[in-house]
């Protein structure tokens, strides 16, 4: 039986989300030390903290995107019990907690799942990718889906930001993301609290957030990289690589009005940069 869930107030309207790297948020770089700074985030008007990836990876410090043990909380941050304390402390202060979750690859150092079964099927530019639609892929998909629900159920996290879902190689009739949406919706009803899935994708495909009844995948929201790229290029003047199509007030205006600057049509500079192996992270 799991620990009692600490309820938090659910405010309506606009949300302020603060991305948080536990290793750099405090001098100690731990979840317990981060708890001591939560009141400051509340004073700033933050509604949600989004933790950068927490699963275990080789080494002490890193962004977390090279995780290899998806069910283990990175020990230098304090391990699983510290994460539970952190989430409870956030909820006690009215803060929601999102977690950045990476399922498109495993890190290049320590990713040994293939020694236990047919988990891998090729590589991305970041590391080995999962076998989501080949022989014996049912169990691989279940490994991912159970991890999704574990973060939400066992740690009481309120939602996941799904990293670079365009890099998920899935040719099944029902996409893994749709399966995630179904299982999270069911879990939300069971635990009686809102649970959210947010996709990061460079495809700007509205199907991600279209309801399943209308032919979509049924996710709750999508990370809008075009907003970031427009603001970054306008404010800094950097316009190399995949930034080349941005950099003007006009592009920012279009993106604010339409959500995306680029549509599903071919993208000149972005496609070239991606083909050349640049990460858009």
C-alpha cells in the first residue's frame, strides 16, 4: 500500500512553471536542500516545478538526459525517499511537480538493457533507442508504460514532460504515446487527482494533443520550441543552425498568434540542422 498523498490546492487559470535542476538549484545539490528553497518559489508566484530527469545515470553531475536506470532515482540527489519528501513538501506549499522523462534513448554509458532482452533497435544521435515495434516489443513497451505510471502513482508526481517524442521509433497501429495517454487517464481516475502528459516534439504536429476520439494521441499539452527559438534569437541575435529561420519580431508575432512558426510543411534550416546531427535540446 502506498503512502498517503499530500493534496495540493488546484488553482484555475494561468500556470507558471519553473524548470529545476536539482544539482544546481542549491550549493548542496540535493532534493532535501531544495526543499528549503521552495518557499522562495512560492513567493515568486511559481505554480509548478518541472524537475529535470531524475533517473540514474553514470557519474554524479549532468543534465540527466543520459539516464540508464529508469526506475532508480539518481542517488547523489538523495535517492527515492528524498524524491518522495520533495514532492510532498511541494504539495504542502501548493506547488505541483512535473518530471522530465526520457524514453527515446538510453545514455551511452551504462545502458545495458540489451543484455537482458531485445530492448534495443538502433540508435539516435544521443544513444541506443528502444525496440517499440519489432519482435518481442510488447514487453519493452510494458517496461516504459509501467515506468510512466510508477512516477505518477508511487512518487505522487503530477505529470511528465516527455522528452523528444519525435525520436520514438514506433510503427504500431496504436502509438506508444496513445497507450501512455490511456493508462495515465485510467490512473488519474483511480487516484482521483489530475495527471498530465506534456510532449516535446520538433514536428509541431497537432495530432499529439488532439483527442483520441478525433484521431489524435490524446496527450494534454505540447512543449512549444518555436516560442523559445523566437525569443532566444530576438533577444540574443544568435541565428545559426536551426535558429536561422527565426530572429525577427515578425516570426515571434506569428508564433504567438498561431502557436507554431513552422507547420508540418518542410522546414528549411531546421531540417538541415537536424540532418547534420545537431541536437535541438
